[in-house]
């Protein structure tokens, strides 16, 4: 028999518990109760600290390992790669040209405008990636560097431009000569990319001929004279032809050269074409028609697949007065569209000219005054000072093009 180590009661030798004082028979060590697993805690802390050191070292090594690069192209295109993939970056003009050097021909004292655009494509499949590139781009700077002491073009501020990464507007005159337009792109990872393309301005020669000097009294004589001009002068020359106040029984086709035609009047007689005039070329000037009547009995008055400018002209009696097709943008100022099926049909999905304001035009007694079937741009078409009177439909806008009729006059009545 043994005794309880706490109360002294007799207990069997194998007893580990006293039924009297209800205490265990193993001696308690107060110090043992307060012992904590410091060894384990220290070991866990050491492991965690070591992990942090390893992670920090790896991050530091990774940072130090990447050195920002500079990618410089002497032209308008370059390939660039980062962790997100490979891009082809390309500079283009708003006319669609992507050449390293483009020329613009201006008359003396004339001003011109253009836009330089930056695009980003996937190097593997050519798909547009301008949004992905934008997320990785920090900033962009564009500068104009004139060559040989020429005058610098004026530059706007780079900004969003449709599907382009960025676009910047330029203004120029013939004094600008050749300017390198240099884009410097800074990426968030520290990389720098440089591209460039150049704009050259050339002063255009000009010639003028008058019906008082040359016999242009019939359509055959006019066409013969135009053929002589085509072989005798450069296509870059602005050629202005003053036409007599006669009725040309037929039309005209401009498919090799564009001219500036200025009509005249004598009493009630005015320079008049009675059949379709086709504008199919720009070399590089734009065809212009001023103070000329287009009088028909059905058919089309002016059929354009290239740019044309109309000033003070009239279109009467046609199925379609002006039919503006793909490739064209026809500008009209102070013109009359009277008693046509459609006065002016805007039906072009691409154009090298852009002139969205139609000012001072009159649309009177047409089935449709101004019809919009297709457009190369989402710009807003404006009609300040225009009059819409007695048309069955004033503006037929089937594609919901932006239209601003502020300043236009609408007169109700039967067409």
C-alpha cells in the first residue's frame, strides 16, 4: 500500500488518482506548467524571416535584372516587344498614307492641314492592339524638326483619334519645306520608342486661260483644249479655265487631270452643262466648279469618285443632282438644288477630302433635298445658312450621321 502524496490516504500501489482528495498522484511541477514552446516559436519566426529575405532578394534581383531599352526607328514603322507580347507600331497620315515621306502641293499663300496618327498592331496576326498598348504607355511627345532651315509646321496636342493610339493635327504652308514629325513614346516599364515620318510641302505652279483668249464655244472645242493641256503641262500645275456663257450640249469626263472651271453669265445665259460631268481623278489638285449651271432631264448632274468643290453652282431637273460615291467628298457652298429627285446624295465610305460644312446652299422642290447613305467619317455635317423649302424630305439620314441644322431655314410646303 502507498499513501496519497497530497492528503496521506492509503491507496493501492498502482493507484494514479486519489478518490479522497481527487488529485493525481504524479508530482506537479509549477515551473513545468508555465513552460512555453519558445523553441518552436523561434524556429517558426526564423523560417518566416528567411522566406521574406529570399522573396525580397528575388524581387530586387528581378528589378535589377530588367534594364529599360530604347527602340529607335528611322522610319514610320518599328516592332516593339515587352512582357505582354510583340507589337508593330506604325505612323500614318489621315489620308491613309504610311510612307516615310509624303508631299503636299499648295498654291502660294495657301494653308494646309493634316493629322499624324500612331497605330499599334499584333506582330503575329496583325490585329489591332491599340487599347492594350495604351495601358502600357506612360506618355507620348510629338515634335516637328524642319530640314534645311525651313519653317516648322504647327502641331496640336496628341490625343485620342478613333482606332489610333494617338493622333496629332498639323498645320503647314509652302514655307514649311520638309519637316520630320518625330514621335517619342515612353512606356511604364521605362522603355523609350521613337518613330518618324516626314511631310514635304511644294508650291504649286498656276496657269489660267480665258474664253476671250481661246475658243471654248462648244463642247468639242473645250475637250480638244483640255487634251492639249494634258500633254503640255504638269499635272501638279493648278490650271484655271474661264468658260464662256454658253450651253454645252453634253457632259464632261475628268479622268486624267483636274481643273478649276469658272463659269460666266451674259444676261440670262450662263455657262451650262446638260449631261453628266464625271470627276474621277485628283492629280493632285481637286476639281473645282464655280458659277456653272447643271441642267438636266433625268440622269445625274455631277458624278464624283474623287474630291470636288462647288461654289455658286445650280443643279436642276436631275434624278440625282450630285452623286458623291466612294473615294469622293464633294463640298458645296452657295449652290442651288432645285426640282431634282435627290438634290445631293452623300454615298461615300472613303475620301481624301473632308469638308463637313455645307453653307448657304438651297434645296428647293426636290424629292429628297440631302440624302446620306454612307459616310467615311462620323463627323457632324453642318448646314449653316442653308434653306430647305418644299422638299418631300429635307434630309434623308438613313445611317444616323451626326447632323447640325443650327442656322438652317426649313420652309414647309408640298414638294
